[in-house]
C-alpha cells in the first residue's frame, strides 16, 4: 500500500500530532518502510492460526466489584491548569 | 414508489455495579463533579485498568438471556478519538471479539387501528463491554467547557441488533422489550432520565422489494420511547422526501430535537468514524468458561419466556394473560407472590391486570410502590372465595387497603361489608320485600321475567348489598315457585 503526503497529514491530524511540511516527507518515508515490512510478513501463510491479541498466553484477572477509591479531587486538581466548582476547565467544545 | 424503512439499534445499557469497569471508583449517580474520578478515571500516566468481575457476569447474564453464542475468549480494544471528556484519548471497548455474539429477542408489536398485534424475532448481532465517557458542562465559564469525569469509566454493555426492524413501532417494541429484559435479569436499572439506557437508532430507506440497504443516518442518544417513535417517523419521512426530490442521503449522525420534532445532522461520519481500533495491550483476553456460565445461570431469575410458559401450564392462565403479567418483572413477581399467598390464579390475574393496574396507572405509581401488598390482595381474594364478601364489596375493601385503613378483615368489619349468607336472615328479608311489592310478584306470576330481577334488586337493596346474591336468587325462586 503506497502512502502519499495527504495520507500523512490525515494520519497526523487523527493522532493530533503536528507534522510540518518539511517533516511530512521524512515521516512518509518512515511509515512506508513500516508498511513494507508488514507487506513482507503478510506473505506468510497464516491459514488456521488464531490472531494473537496479547503476547502472553494468559487471561484477564478480574477485580471484585468493590469501591476502593476515595475522593482525591483536591489533590488531582492541584495540578490541573484550570478548574472551577470541581470541574476541569478546557477550551470551549462546540458540537 | 413504495418505500421500506430499515432500522437497527445500538443500545448502551449502564450495568448495575458499585464500582467502575476498570477501577474501584464509585458509580453512584449525581455526586459532586469529579469526586468519583480516580486516577484511572482521569487517566493519569502509568495507571492500569483492572476489569470488574460483576460487569463480566452482567454480560454473561445477558448472553444467557438471549441464548447467544458466547466467545470463550473475547478481546478489549482501544477506540481512538479525541474529546475532552475522554481523557485517555481512547475508549476501552471490544471490537473484533465481543463477549456476547449472535442471539435473538422476540418482540410483541402492539395492534393499531389498521393492523393486528404480532410477534417478531429480532436478531442480536453482538453485545460488548465498554466504558462510558465523562460529561461536558457548557456555559459555566465564558469561553470554556467544564469537564466532570464521574461517569468516565462507568461499565456499559452495548447491545447491537441486525437491521431487522421495518417500522418505528417495531423499533419501539424492541427497545421496550430490551428495557424490560435488562431490568428483569438485574443488570441495568433502566433509568432513562439518568442515562442508564440510551438508544442510537440507524435508519435507512429503500424501494420496497429491494434487498440492498440504503445509506443510513444514525439518530443518537434517544432516551425516551416517545422521542424514539417521533424521531424515526420524522427521519423516515425526511429521507423519503429527499430521495423523491432527486437528492441523495449522506451517512451522518443526527440529533433529535424534541421541541421541534425534527432531526438534524450533527457531523458527517467519514472522518469522525476513523477510530483506528487495536487490541489494548493493558488488558489480557477475557475468558468465559462453561463453568462460569453455569455459575451465573444459577444466580439468574426465571426468564420471562419461561415464566410465561409456566403460568400457562401450571396456573391454566391464557397465553394473553401470561404475556401481560410477564411484561415486567415487578408485575410478574407481584402476581406470583399473590398466588403463593393463597389466591386463586385466574382471579389473582384479573385483579392484578384489572383493578390494581388501573389504580396504579391513575396514580402514576409503579407496582413496587403499590400501597396494597401481594399478601393483602391475596387475603382479599380469599374473602371473596369463601363468600365472606361479594365482588362489589371487595372493591370497597380494596379502596380501603389502598388508603391504608388497615388489614382486610378489619376493613370488612369496619365497613360492615360482611356478606349475609345465613339462610334465615335472607329469608326474612325476602319475606319483607315480597310483602311490600305485591305488584311485582303479580307481574312475575303473570309471566314477566323482568319482575324477578327487580325483586332480586329490592332484596339486595334491603340488605344494603350484603346478602349473598346467589343465595337470594335461589331462595326467591323457591318462594315464588
């Protein structure tokens, strides 16, 4: 799969990463290299092999449904840029 | 051209757990902002999610209730998007391998003026575990939005149907059925005002007879059945008109405005929909074994379909009565408790669906808040059965129970409603009535049947309604011979 500079801009936007025009070409080369590697791997016949979702063959440990956390709002909000009435403040979101 | 509407639903049900999906923060509704937002909820660096056992059991319960295929191993994935109420920058959800696979739910679509009531099977595509986002609060500070992360990380089960519904009525019937079911099996409180049960409805139209799906628009976050009906009807009409005017439908997310009754596009879906799912490396595959399923099954109440069948076979109720009584778990529980307390089933069914239901509706009360308990109703029905009171008197006793005037026997006593079944006493009344109404007696003897009923009426009146009507009939007939 061949990428172009527009793809790079779009991927960067989706990930909210700023990529300047000069960086875009370099990023394109790197990403294309990774895709090339994946293409090579796709040549391997994987018929009948269950896709792996985790590198270790163990299953999820479950937690009992108990409230163990206490209110630490003051502590957490002491490092927030802006708060009011217990709310974290962010630049206005418009839907 | 004849058009057909095609509808599929995605429902977010908030699971009834004490703590969040991946942390030990409380899920209690309505707390002060961010007082239930722990380090996992606000996504501080370095924290790790640990899955809630109860949420998994809720998912298994749902899977068992809809006879679904359940994956022995399911996988959590990250759904990536940026929004301030999602501090991690991704929602933990399930994508390729959901915990609950294909299942089915049978819905009852009510009759309308032009159509009969009917049943239909709606296929469930999947149900997966995920976490809720926080809430944005607008307008508190100029130019800023406030973020409350109390809800962030609350356990959800998202239930997705196949595009199987063909009318707003079917979609609403499905939503209502699902709403009852999740409450019945105790996995969701069903509180729509608090957002515990939210529906997204996918609507598309196509020429009738076509088997290709049209382009769909998704109506987001409907939290009432009435709005759902209105939104689908408006959206369907809008799509048909757009196509008939030569336009095309763009895939979009729309919001329903209850004030105008219209739907409006929120954002075009193409870009927003690129969620770049990938397996979450912080979470291992979730294993659900046959033993887990058996253990959870043992904790579950009898399902509505099973109870319905039992009401028919064990109590000889009609299937209509059985279906009405099992429309909600609370009503079914009330009925079963009434019968268990000694009431005759058919009579209990009539009272629960009749007088009790009417009174509850009139006062907008739920059956769990009924002032008349199942035990009291059973006691009342026993007094009808043993001829202590008449059906008419029973209604007065019921009113008394409702008003909290005491127990059944005390009310019968206080209101003097005890039926007179003493033959001697009734004969005395009849003799008086006959003596005072010679004209009626003559009419009856001349062959006028109506006069007999008038005489029964006079006897009942003379007894202040307390005489046993069957006995009055019998004795009067014998006297007039």
